[in-house]
C-alpha cells in the first residue's frame, strides 16, 4: 500500500506544479506537469487494483481530473466511466457524474479543428436542456443577443462615449461591429460569433483601442473576473458607474441558471493558442452592487411581483417602470445603466423585483423574469 501512497503523493506534487504554472500563464509547462501527474496516478491505480472499492473510485476520480487538466479528454471520460461502473459510494458517484459533465463541457470548449479568426468567439452551453446540437431557443438566442450587447458596450466605453441610456446603437458602430452567428455544431450546443472589424477607426487619435481582438480580449477578461467574483478588479477596469452596472446586468443574463443551463463557455484564439472562459457561477449568485444614487433617507428592502407594463425613459432625469399586481400598481425608479439592455426587454412579462423603499420612492436593485404558467 505504501507504493500506492507514494505514487499518489508524487502525482499531487506534480499537479501542484501544474496549477502554479497555469496561474502564471505557462500553459505548455502546466500541461506537461499535469500529464506526468496523471501517469503517476494511473500507476497508483494499477498498484492498488479493485481490492479497495472506495480508494479505487477516489483514485479514478483524481486521475480523471488530471486527464482533463492535461486535455486528454477521452482518457478522462474512460476513467470516469470505469469508476461509475464499479458501483462507488453514492457521494463519490455523484461527484463522478459532475466530473463527467465537466469533461464533456471541456471537450465542447475545444475548437475541434474549427478555425477562429481574431474577431471571433465560440459560445458553448451545457446543462439539462442542452442536447446533441439542440437547445431551447431562448437559452441560446438571449445569450447571443446579450453577448452582442456587451461587446457593443465595450466599444462605446473604449471610445469614452457617455453611457447611452436610451436610443439605438450609433449607426457607425452597429455597421462596423456586426454580429454574425454560425450554424450550431453537434456534440453540444456550440456556435461561433463573429464581430466584423471597422474599416476606419472612429477616433484615429486612439490607435489600437478599437482593435476587435482587443475588444474580445476585454470581454474574456471581464467574464473571467466575474466568474471569480473579483468585483473590485472589475471596478478597476470599468470606472464609470453606469457602464459597471450595465456590465454586471448583462453578465448575469449570459451566466448559467444552474439548472437548465449549468455551464456557459467562450473560446477564442490568439497566435494559435486557445483561450477559454467558463461561467459556472449561477446568475443568482452574482452580487449586484447597490446603486450610488439611493436617497440618504432611511430605507428598507422591498420585494414586488407582477407584470412589467411600463418602461419610461423619455426624460433624462426619470427612469420609471410600473409593476402591476392585480389592482396594485408600483412605480419603481431604475438606476442608470439598466433600462435599455436589462429592463425594457422584459416589458409585458411577469417579473420579480428587489428594491429599496425610501419614503415614497422605490429604487430597483434587481429584476428578473419569472417562469410563465
């Protein structure tokens, strides 16, 4: 048994080196360490044999994780399936099923020979409502739409434009950054999004700021920080309150719900290397910072449910919505950054609102569409 333990300890030491190098951006070296760690973990499995079912299944889970880390996905799949076939402890079996889902999703994130240009993203979904190239229309359409909105907001912010609270996207930006969507590919629901590059910079005095690859890199960076709950780092990148609030609102719409869709992934390429960002944090767990413009008078939290019947942003100083619950009508003030992209698309739908009541004014903190009966 000591040799089993020795092999396993060596595997964990090498895996630790892999994690350290991956965090530093040394991808090739990290993959090499993970591969060596996997070889030692496989040696531990061979040495142990099936005589100890619990230890045997745990080592398989560890080896499958290492195989996924070094991108040997087929081997990871086989190790997980073998452990599940051995009737492991129910808790370990549940972890193995979750691991198998992660392995499948990692395979879906891989481009599999699909060539992406610098102005392209691959979007992948995994979850209960995602089949072999089939997914609920709203699950994919809404995420494509909100990804496009988020890219456009990055472009506007990089141009140092004031936040556009109402009105259509400027024509030159809409034409220069058109969103093109590929046909879905089998094996999961995976599509490619292409954002066409501008022929002439809108602001020539800011060279490089509007390079499409840089915009997509910013998108990937911000979503990675969001999934890691690194709100302070996001604040350092997005210093304008309205753009920050808008980004968090759109990111929550792209994020998985944890049930129908459990994982959302984006993949891009730079200089031949793939880069992926996985969103696994459910939208409900993403923290919504309170708006800075809540009145200073004493306030209390309030919850409202009803139909969104009005989304008024005609006046510059007034963003109001009305929630109708039977005969009761609630007027709610919407902070800047949320009306156009987040709130208005839910018009005439049943919604739930979390807000703060201060005197006669209710200020929106969060809003989401509820399932319709």
